[in-house]
């Protein structure tokens, strides 16, 4: 690893130091991990709208991340999604229904991606996120 000096604003350094302390790591290790998360190996892995949905999550405070980690598809949309899946398996879908299903699946995927990323960030910040899994299994 190449040694590089980086000047950080004091509040950012303090946040990294607190996080490093919670995780029993060095500030350098925290900074390297944070940079690695921001610069993906394959920038085109996700469609643009999905990448945009998670791009700034790391900037959110913990309270906002908890809200994102608990987010879910609206109940009516979830019911519509399930109904369309069942109909597709049974009798097939019209073109407008297939389009609606695709739209709902994209929204569901986006919601799951945001939820997963927010949960990962909370865990990285030292929070116990085990309750989130139980909450979504109900």
C-alpha cells in the first residue's frame, strides 16, 4: 500500500476516529474502507437509477439510515406485486400488466437495495442490526 497524506476536516476526522474506536480499528483502516465503498471496482455494476438510490446513503446520519433500513414497499404495491405474480403463473399477463409488474419489481428491487445498503452502513458504524431482520420477517 502506498503511503499518502490526506488532510481531513476536523469533524470528519473525529467521526472516523469515533467509528474506528467502536470497531477497534485504526482511523486509517476506517478511511480506507470508506473510500473503497465510495469507489466501486465495477462502476457499471448497477443501473444508474439503482446506483443513484444508494450513492449518498453514507452521508446520512444514523437516524436517517435507520429509517432507510426499515423502509419497505407500500402495502398496496406489495399486494399488487403479489397478485401480478400469481396471475402471471396462472393465466398470464396482458402487456400493460406485464409492464406494471416490471415497474413494481424495479421499485421493490430499489427498496431492497437501499435497505441493504443502509443496514450495512449501520453495522459498519457499530450498531446492532439483528433486529431489522426479525422486523422484516414478520
